[in-house]
C-alpha cells in the first residue's frame, strides 16, 4: 500500500510543513523570482529549508513546485523545462526527507495564475494537459502523494484533479483557499467543495492560506459537519500579511498557531501544518502541541 494511505488509514495525525515561498524570501529569494528557479539556481537553499521543516517535526514536506505548471512558468527562464524542474524539486525533497526516516514527500500543485474561460483565455483542455504534465513529473520524481492546493474555483481545481488522475494513481489531496472568510474568491462554499472532490476520489479534503485562524476553524467545522470522520487537511497562514519597514510580515506566533492546530485536529484534521508566514519554529510548536 502507498505509505501515505497506510498512515492515513491507521489514524495517525501527521504534521505538514510551513511556508515555502515566504520562507525562501526571508532566506534571500529576490522578489519576482519564481521559487521554482531555485531548484537549479540555488538547490542548497531549498534543501536547507526543507531539512529545517523535517527537523522541526514535519511528517510531510511539500515540493518547491507550487507554480510548477508549464503555464505558470512562462516567465521563468526554465519555462520550457517544467518537467525537469518538478523532477528535480521532488528529488531535493526526497533528499531532505531522508534526514528523518518515514518523512513523506507531497508534490505541490498550485493554480496556473491564468483565468479560465469564459473569464480568461485558458481552455479546460490546456489547463488539464498542463496539470497532467506536472503530476507525471512529480510522480516520476518519487513523491508519495499530490496536493492540489490554494484553489479557489471549481473549473481549475477540476482540471488539476482530472489532469493529475490521468497521469498517476497517487493519492490526491484537494485544498482550497477561502480568502473571503468562509468562501473562496469565486464564492465556493466549503461544504460544496467537500462533496465535489470526495466524490471525484480525493483521499483528503483541506484548506490552506486564507485569512484568520478563527476562519480556518469555521471552515474545518463546515467540512466536519458535511461528513464526520473523513480526514481533513489544515494549513492556515500565520495571520494576514502586512508591510513592516518594507518587509512582508506575519504576526501569528508559534504558540497561537499550535493552539489552533489542536482545535483543527479535534474537528477531524489528520494533517496540520502552516501556509504563508509559518517558519520551522511554528511547525515545531504545532508538532509539540499535537504529538507531545
């Protein structure tokens, strides 16, 4: 059996990692530079961050491929090498995971950054093909599962799920971002999202990014009320970002996010971690609070 599914079915609570992009910026990634470029230009930086999350207690680390579709990488100097970027990112994550035996690697799949028809130029066929290419490369790179994350609309999330499923039989987690409190930017409700992707075959339903820790709790409550005992995924931001002396800053402390992680687990979250602004210290606090 797949290692992730095996641990999921055992009922184990798993700790995910924290922020990739925001953390890399604190480490020196220049604004405007795609984080995915680092897998070739500064692999030691990616490895350092992922290893730090493993040391902090992450049972699952995500690849540095949030923007790794060919469509989103058009502005990258590696835009024509998207499959290579994804395979290399998976290999780096596997290297970091080896620091603690049993650590799992999740292939991160984020939005394309292009609006789909009729709101924008992207066709369903092109989106699906781009997601399939990314999922295939991540699977070939050796990830244990795929995480379709920070989605806000059914059309793009459908394309991502169908593209990924056409390329691999790895377990798929679907996670939406509800940046309008308990609604996504396109008005999607947690209960409707839950029903749709559970029916399509997602092994876990989740939420990441978003607004506040309190709103993440409400989202998890709505998921749990839809169908109790289905495994949930929770990776909230460390609060809302603001500029402090020209630097993007997040104010939620490790202790605050750890307290809410316990609440998410009580509601059915089987994977808890952090999104934007969550550093290894936040993850260490979550791991201690949840696992002792």
